[in-house]
C-alpha cells in the first residue's frame, strides 16, 4: 500500500470522498491528511507501546565524556530515541556489564559525576532535535554502549512511497487518522457513523498496544514466589 492509498482510505472511511475509485482527494485534502498523520505518529511514538519494535544500537563511547549527544549527525550518530529502555557496556574483551537506566532526580543526586570508570548508570534527556545521554561513571575506555530504545516511526512525506508497516498498523492508522482529521470537515464528527469510526479506531489501536506490550513484558516465573520449589498445582 502506498501512502496516497493509505490517506485516501482514511478519507473514504470518514465519508468525505465517495467509496470506489471514481472520486479522488484534492491536493489540499492530501496535504492536511499527511500533516495529521505525521503528528499522530509522533504522539504514538511518545506513547511507547504503539511502536511495534525496539531499536538496538551499538555506540562507541567517548573517553572522558559524561554527556554525549545522540541523534542524526550527533556524536552518537543514530536516529534520536524517544526513550531508552535497556543498556549495557561491552568491553574490548567482549565482556558485558549491565547499565541501569535512571531518572533525572537520581542522576542529580550523584555528587562526583566526573568519576572515571566503566559506566553502570545512564540518564537520558530527550531534548530535540538531538537528545543527550549522561553516563556514570564517565567512560575511561572507548568501549561499546549497547542500547535498546523506542524511536519515532519515520515521517511520511512521499505520497508514492510504499508504506512498510505491519498490516495491523495500516488498519489502526486508517481508522485513527479518520478520527484525527474529522474536525476539518464540519458535520462529520457529529454523525452517527462517526461513533463507529471512533470505536474501530480504539479497537485497532488497542490491538497493537496489546501486541507490543506482550513482546516487552517479562514473563513472571511461578517459582520466584515459592523459593524455587513446586508447592502445588495452579
């Protein structure tokens, strides 16, 4: 499916253009729908669970740098993360060390932020257009920082480009975009049919949230609550 087909499907779902191929959206309709789509995808990225997979990056740390920018063209040259979920450091011998993800408050409580060593804590400040990764200890070797992060879905601007998203995302985008653009068309949001669109939008978005959550939530081991012994059937 191309981007123009995806946008058109939302406009047809809303009823602002006729079903079938006989009527096509105007240029203004397409521009408005594309702007609304990219704004919506940005919000979805901020919600974390609507991004269908995490991204893994291998980043060479800078010796003596407690704060390193991350983003396109930054010192850590990769797409700017919305949120960093996990991290570890791999040294030159191939040994891995866990890195704890901490918040701003905990980072500010560190009194000697310039202490050198192998980092074991990371605070991420998601400024824009580049974020900043704060490490403690401050790297004393050019080891590799591995991070798993949430990144925004790529902005869509080429109407003829193929939309390379899972099929369930295409359905969720179709119905949720119809809800987003409804205020541009007076009378649509108040129609009885619009409540069906809202319900379908919620259903499809909830489905992808549940799917992504299932992939990210660690399973709970029953023996963790029984001292490792099987004490009975559940």
